[in-house]
C-alpha cells in the first residue's frame, strides 16, 4: 500500500492527454487504437511514478521538514531508500517494455525516454531555475500528446499542439502562483524569483492564446 501511495496514482489524470490524438481524429472507438492507447496510458503512468520516486528520494530530507510532504511513505520512513530505488528501476523497465511492445514506431520509445530525462533534470536541478522550471513542467504535457500520436500512428493537428503548449504554460504558471499564495512551501526556493503580478499576467496571456488557438 505504501508503494502505491508513493506512486501517486491520483496524478495519472494528466496522462489522459495521451488520448488526445485518437479522440480528435475520431479513431478512439477503433478497438486496436483504444487498446494501444490504454496500454500507452499505463506505460506513461508508470514512467511518471518513476519520476515521483526519484523526486522524493532526492528531496527526502526537505520533505521531512514540510508540513504535508513529511507524511509521504519515503519521507515518513515507511519505505527504505534502497527498496525505493529497486522499485523505481522495476517500474522503468516495465514502462519501456510496454511501450516497445505497442509502439507504432521507435519514436514513441524515444519520447518516453526524453520525458524521463527532462523530469530527472527537473528533479535534480531544473526546479530551482526560474522560468526554466515552468518550461520543463509544461513540456511534459506536450510530450504526452506526442506520445499518444506516435504509439497509434495518428497525425496531430498543429493547432492541437499550440492549444496544449499554451494550456500547459497556463497550468505551469498557475502551479507556481498557487504555491506562492500559500507561501507554505519553504523548500521550493524558486518561488523567491516570482511575483503574483508576473504570474497573473502570464496566466492570462496563455489562457487567451489557448482559447484563440482552439477556436482556430
């Protein structure tokens, strides 16, 4: 149960973007496409859990000082670091294995690895670099859409890319804004470089662009 909690299954909702290509191409109800997309969803979700484990391993000491994160299984000592590392490796192998099995071409496997590398960099260093942290966060949403298109072999409209990119930046700026307003996450040093006004303006701009691109 502790491992499942550490996997943060509730965050898998973001991976629904993998279904974007089949949905907007009206192929989601084709049995083969639906099965491949669902397996891709599982594969990508397991890779996300790898990142969550790595992030919590790297931040274990900081999380123990946080008012809510200290209750996470790793920070609370319910999972040993050595066991967490082995479990992370297992998730990584299973994730790559599923993608390799269902892939329409090798590019989907490359996208999954790129997602892992980007988020690994984010966990280790990127999250402390202003603006780059938001770019790295936002890139994950675009990679999800790309992944969904490549595992099924479905081409994606350039307008959908633009909607996802601007929408992702809106969520990224919003995440930092929410953390800044709460002012409880003292472990996130990058917040010192942001102001509510700056984040608000960028959120409004991204939201407007997202609506315009979706309309077009």
